[in-house]
């Protein structure tokens, strides 16, 4: 049964006019009343009436693209490529001809914001939603996501993951394009081991992210393959995916007296911070300490020396996600596709000094 504005008003114990004022934001309402109305909206899963609201499963021309940080090239590249496919080429006349309006939603890595944006997109009857980047490994949040995505799918919204593994026990997603983070990390660490490195520090991402776990697992699998076990925790520091984290974590590793000959960073941005910390401690790259990153972001080749990294086809993945969201491309078998990660050897890694 469709929930009406009157149902929300009855639940919140206010008039329908008050509910309308809260949802439209065009009239001042007491904070306590506003919170009561919004709680009723969430409890009843009320979808705000729009041009297509008379049709139970009708969708709008809106498509949401969720990113953790639009300022991070990792997300910006995927979002931009997806948006190009979603918006369509147009005919140059300024008239809409089947194109969609893609809106980028910046969650800041907050699980609460992620759910909030999905609720807002549901209320707007979004035609599709693309979720980019790794997922939060938290049981309650994953359960809440499964419920929210199921409601979106039931309303006709096409849901695509880009750079994110499938959600356990959920069939609401049209397709999940997952990067081979584990395999890429394994190849990167194997490269350093083949050069002769045995004391390899690792600057990891946030503990609770799937991307962090998969890349760290690949790194440690490569170490275990050559019998290097037992000192992984001492040689690992976790932090955010930003330059400052790379700098501070590498300083921490160097202060532990680990006598590292190489540092692997969770991504290229973190690697830049690691490079700065290595130099500030008076070491040369790669003569004294090699440094490697992950993602092959555009600036990686312009670092000095150029950064050895793992290339992820971010633009290609984003474009494919956009086509899948628009129904321009058939989903992969089983709805899941693993995208290969390629090792890129550059000047920031070399054999350790003897």
C-alpha cells in the first residue's frame, strides 16, 4: 500500500500542511516538530510526490552517483566517466532527448550520509544509482544498505556498484564491478620481493574498508609465499587514504627501527606522503628506500622519481558502470565482474642497497 502524506501527518501527530512545509523547506518549523516529521517519513518510508508519483514504479530523469570524496582523483575519474555515459551526447539543441541528469553525492566516507543520500534518491524516484569505491565492513550498516537498496530496486531504480564488491545476500544490484585489489597488491609486493627486498613496510587504509582488507591480504599473501611471516603487524600502520596519513604513518614506521628497504602505500596519494617522510628522514628514493603506490592516478608518472604502482582502469570502469545503469550494456554473468589490476614499474622502486 502506498504511504501518503496524510499517513505521515498522522504518525507525526501534525497537520498535512506541516509535513509539506518540512519536506519542502519553504516555511519555518520548530526543530522538535521537524525531527518528528522526518522520523515519521523514515519509519513509513514515505516517497515525496513528484511528477511521476502517480505511477507506482515510475522513475525520474535523475541518476545518483555516490562517492566518498569527489576531490580524490580515484572517485572523480570514475564519477566523471559514469556521468558522461549517463548524460548522453545530446543533439546540440539544448533539448532533452532521453538523457539523464547525473548528480554526484559526496558522502565523505560516512555510512550515515550514504544511507541518507540513498533515501533522498529514493524519494526523487531516481532512475539509477551508481555506488563507487570500497564498502564499509560493518554488519548493521550492510544490513541497512541491503534493505535500502531492495526498496530502490523494487521502485524501478537500477543499482550498479563500481569498484565495490557485491553486497552479501542481496540481489538488488544489477551489476557489481569489483577491482582485483587482492591480486594487484600481491603482484606489487612480489615485484619488491623479486628485487630483493625483505623488510617491507605497509601503510594501509582504514581498517573497516573492503579495499583496505583486500589490498593488505594480497600484500601478506606475497610475503607468506616466500616464508616472511611474524612481523607483519610491526611493519603495518593504518590510516585514512590521504597524503597526511602516508606521511605520518611512514614516520611511525621509520621510528620503530624496522630497517625497512621499501614502503608500500595503500594508494598513490598516500604514497606521496610516504615519499615526503622518507626524504625528511634523510633517505633517498629508491637508492635507500623504495616506495610504491596503488591506483596509477594521473600524477603518479610526474612524481620524482615516477611512482611504481598498480593500474586500475578507473575511467573504463566508470564508463561501463554508467552504461549498465542506463541499460545500454548487458550485465556480466551472475551480475559480478572482476576487473584486473596491472603492475606498472617505474623509478621509485629498485633493488635494495647491499
